[in-house]
């Protein structure tokens, strides 16, 4: 009896030591993440705070080696929002349809496994590979309606071939939609799974069809989770660089018909290249073709602020859904 008590005490001590070490490790990991994030914010604000002003936000960029004459970041901000909205509008219906199919229409088997594997693999494909694939596809002449057509001529002026330019807000938006699809699908799938089975059974018992139950009950009950998935997908679009660089171009201004903000020129704006905050930061930084260190960090502050706002919105909507 005494031996059993000693063994029990020894096991309790081991469990206590294991629990304490786990707590300490978790605390250290959390502290490291907070420190890294805080360090990034401090460095960014330290170098970029001086250039932030109202004029910096409302003026268009002006290529110049002088900070005082470099203009602002209006068109990169507008370009970021145009690209984000275009990408999420294209991705949303496909992501929602796929999530519904995986949750309510597929049965366990090879096909469902293949679909899930395809989603997982797509999530792991580097964005630069997706961008190269898009560039190969959207430079085909048949895709000329998405961007400008380019004529390839010889030295005598004879037309050798006609290809699509393959760089525009529409092309980049479609590519971004492909990039965020797996992440939005998984988020929406989890949101649909949170709907209690009793809701579905009650609707079916009242005589509603399966699709009507999904449309009227499931989608409404999981609305907040679906919106959260959309916002997280928008955050990934805002922060991407590789796809923007290859499929939108490196211009820091709108290249369509001017002025770009008139309704008659909106389609031309979408069919032509432009810039976002990420490309502007690259061009302004010493890593790119500029040497405006402070200006690059100023634009970085705005970009970080947009991403933080999107994440806060996702958290707020998620908590509101839990309360409901």
C-alpha cells in the first residue's frame, strides 16, 4: 500500500513539473512573438512617422529622388483596394460553393479526398509559381479582353504576332482569387460546420429541401464565420507582392485612360496596370529602384494599419457570431 502511494506521489510530481514547463514554454513563445511584432512596429514607426501627413495620403506619387517632391501614396492605396475587392469578389462564390459541396454533398471516399488534397496542395504552392502560371495563361491573345494587346514587330515594322500584355487589375485580381481560394474555402468550411445539426434536422423535418435548408438556415446561421473568412482572404491579398509584381506591373500610377477616377474610365483602369502599396514600398526602398527609405517606411505604416484593421474586424465579427 505504501509503495502505491509513493508511486502516485511521484507521478503527481512528474505531472506538475511537466505542466509547469509547458506553461513556461508557452509564455516564452508568446513573449517572443509579441517582442518580434513590437520590434517591427517600433522600427517602422521610427523611420516612417516623419513622412506621414494628410498630403502624403491624398497626393499621387511623383517619381523623384527628393522626399519633399515624391508626392504621396493615393493611387497605391486606391490600387490596393481595387485589387482586394476584385480578388475577393471573384474568389467568394467559388470558395462558398466548394465549402458547401464538401460539407453537405460529398461522401467519404476517393473523390472527397482528392478535392481536399487539391485544396491543401494549392495552399502550399508559392505565390510566385501562381504568378508565373497566370502570366503564361493571360498573355495568350485570347485573353486580350482582360488587358491591353501588344503587337510584336520586326525591324521592318511587320507584325510577327499579337499577344496580350497580361498585366492589369483584372488579371491580378483573378490570380489573387486563385491564391486565396484554399484559405477562404477552409475558413468557410469550418464556419459551416459550426451550425448545429438540430437546425438542419428541424428545417428538413418541416419539409424544406436540402438546398433550401442550406440557403435559408445554414448560410444565415454561419454568416459571421463566412464574413470572417472573406476578411482574412482580403488580408492575404493586401500583403502579397509576388503576384502584384508579375501580373499587375510596376507602375506607381494608374496607366489607363485619365483621369482614372471618372466612371467612363473605370473599365480602362481595370484593364491596365497600376500599383499597390507593396509595389510602391519596393520601388521607394533601397531594395528596389529607389533610395527613399523614410517614404518606404511611411507607406509600410499605412499598409500595416490596413492589415491590422482587417484582422480587428475579423475578430469583432467572430466574437459577435459566438455571442449570437
